[in-house]
């Protein structure tokens, strides 16, 4: 399917639609005004909203609704042919145009609760069109090789003979839903500085505030070189586990107890700052990579096979990251 594909044309299209996202999402005054109106709406009805919902994120649904409406309105006004793509292996939003598919994933992050997510670009396999070399591969003291955690995009770079593009659009906000004024911790300040926000000091109790918008282009799989492929992943937020025997042999089922023969591996000994503790089983091969050992970790009080990375953090230097500060 990739025969007769003009890589230069795909690059031009990707650049064109990144510029489209900059102009019509990141820097569009209507987007900014809507975010301001949503901020006012939340603050004016703060107690009532929290009394009537169990969701801690009050902006996620309005933000996704905004992006959907804004994108479709733009295409209609410009008489651009647009189709709704039926695939469930995609970003939150996916549109089929005459010359490509556009995936747009809407992210909303409370910097007070998740400062690490605020400064990072996070992604799932459904939003990627390429695979990366395994992370954290290492040789243990007994010369056993841990083959690392795999990460493979679930989408194809070309879909129905059209390039498949992914853009991440993120709103970072501060929602202090505690009943006390709070001071910004160092991790929150550091996240703010990385986004160009330098005045994060105190946050009023029971209040919401927009901080920044960002757009990032996850490169199409046909456009990345080996250096990008090897360095774009910074780590994993979550991992994919086998939590039942569905679609896998019984030998991969979750176990109640760990075995003495398993080799304990602390990820922080491979890469500083990581918290995962997992166990390599030399008697069992990885269910998907049969030349590698299987590993397990505690998940929902069971020792479950880790298939690979799930939600991942991307290096901003490789995703054409651009931001707007409110």
C-alpha cells in the first residue's frame, strides 16, 4: 500500500495541517473566548457543578465539544468535503478529508493534581502510526537479558491510500477544589515554567483557572527517521496487562502469588525516577515476542503479564510542540 507514495507530499500535507491546527485551534480567538467563557461558567456555578457530578474534571467535555464544533464549522464554511470516519482505532476525534485523515486528541490536565502530565505530551497506541524500539532493555547481573517494554502504534501511516495524521490539542488548567487556599509546590512551578507560565504561586480555594493551550504533531510513521523512533518516547504512564485469560493461553493468566524463581527488577535501577517493580519469569516466554522472557507486575492484587507500554510520554523536541499562554 505504500508503493508510489510521495514522502515529500506527505511531509507537505502534515506541515499544512499542523499550520491549520495552529491557526484554527491554538491561536484562534474564538477558541480563547470560549475557554474564558467556560472558566467563568465554572466559577459562577462551582458549588452546584461539583454537587451534581462525580467527575473531577469539569472542562473535558466542554473542551472536546468546542473542538468538534469548531473544526466541523470551519470545514463547512470553506466547503471542504469532510466525512466522519467509523474507525474506533483512532484519537478522540477523527475526520476523513479528500487528501488525508486527521486525528485530533483533546487533552485537559489539572496542573495541581498532575503537574507531570501538564508539561508532557501523552499518547496511546491508538494515536500512533509507528512502533518504537523497546524501552529499558538491560542485561541483569546473572546475564539474563530483560528485553524491555515494547510500544507499537495501532494505526497505519496510510489509510485507504491517504496519509493518517495525529495532532494533540491540550488545555492545562488549575482547579483547586479543596476548601483551603493552597501554595504552588515546586513540581507545579516547574511544570508552569516549562510551559512559559511564571506566576504560579497561590490558588484560591474552590476556583478554576485556564493556564495554557498547546498543539503537538505526532509524526506520521512514514516521516520519522531512526533517531526520532529511538528517542521520541520518554517513558510510560501506564502499561498494558493481561488481566484475564481472554485471547491468551491459560499459562498467561493472572496469579495470586509470586514465585520464588522470578527475578525482581526495580525499574529505578534501570532509569532513575521510575517506580515500577516487576518480575521476570525465565520459565515463560512473552506471549507476543517468543524469543523474550515474560514479565509480571502487581495489578489489581494479581500478578499479571505485562504486554508492553500503554499510555506513553513523548519527548516534546520530536513532536513540533507549540503553546499559547492565557
